[in-house]
C-alpha cells in the first residue's frame, strides 16, 4: 500500500505544482515548492514504516534541514546574475553540503530549533537579491515536468528505503534536499533567465516557512495524537501560513 501511495501521491503533487507555476510565474512556482511536498510524504511513510517515535525524531531533523535549503538558495541566487546555471548549482550544492554537515553535529531543542530556522529563513529572504521579471524567456521542453515528477519520486523512495540504516537525524536532514528547487531553478535559469530563477528561489525560501510550521506541529503531536490527527492539524495551520506568505510575496514583487 505504501508503495502505491509513493508512486501516486508524490508525482501528482509535483506535476500539479509545476503546471501551476507555469501559469502564474516563477515567484508563485517557488512559493508552491515551499510546501512540504517531499518532507510531508517522507515523514508520513516513515511513521507508517518505522513508527511514530522514529518519525518524530526525523521530523525535527527535517525542520532543521530547511536551513540548508535556505543556504543553497542564497548561494545560487548570489551566483546566478554572474554565471550560468551549472556553476550556480554547484555553488548551491557546496553550500548545502557544508550546512548539512554543521547541522548534523548540532543539538538543539524543538522550540529553539523552530525559532532558529524561522530567523535564518527570514534573513535569507531579505538577503536574496530583489530583481525584476524578464520577458525574454524560452519555451521549456515537453519532458521537463515528467522529469521533475520522476526525480521527486526517486528521492522519496531513496530516503525512505535507507532510513533505518541512516537513523532518524541524518534521514531528516537529507529529506529537505532541494531537488524541486534545483530542478525548477536550473530549468528556469537555462530556458528563461537568471532573474526568473532568483525570483523562484526567493519564493521557495519564503514558502519554506510553511514547511517549518508543518513540521513543528507534526513533531510535537504525532506521538500523542497519532498520524492522522497530527497531519490534519499540521495541514490546517500550515495552509493558513502559506496563504499569508502568498500575500507577502505578492506585495513585495
């Protein structure tokens, strides 16, 4: 049953977000990627397969891993105006690796971790360059969206498959690996413009506040409330958060 859910749920989410982003532009696309499209399904499957205690520990580490996503995005957006997508991506990955290494050796409580992630995310949004939208974009290939869907599905299978061997902390830190952000930014940078990629990643970082709130609620409730109620509460609160972020981005673009 979990295999079927992975095969259906993950690519459906990614495909829908990709189509919506094409219709409404890079900022909205990034905002949608900020949803817990990878971390949510991964934590859900970990709870089913490894138990709620394991899932709670992985969830806290996943929340901390959002810091690495912000660092990746900041590095990419700082390089993008001066170079092509490949050096920008490599620089982003190196920044992500360094951040993840530091976080693996850091021990903080849930509340302090939440505040830290929130502060770093807000600071990163402010540090990402404010750029105007360009109109000289090219058309992306037809296989781009299926490629995104396939990449995301592989990532979920990979992380959940090796979770027991890695342990909850490293599993959690790897879960927010910015595969959606990378795929979207690289294709946007290559087929459209660097400015569009920057706007997209700014939306990703701002939207990741939603994932932070979602993970906080799941982590603090899943053991006492169980999977169903924990995820229901997290979805309700994070939906309100994401709507607020949308209006923030709309007023600052």
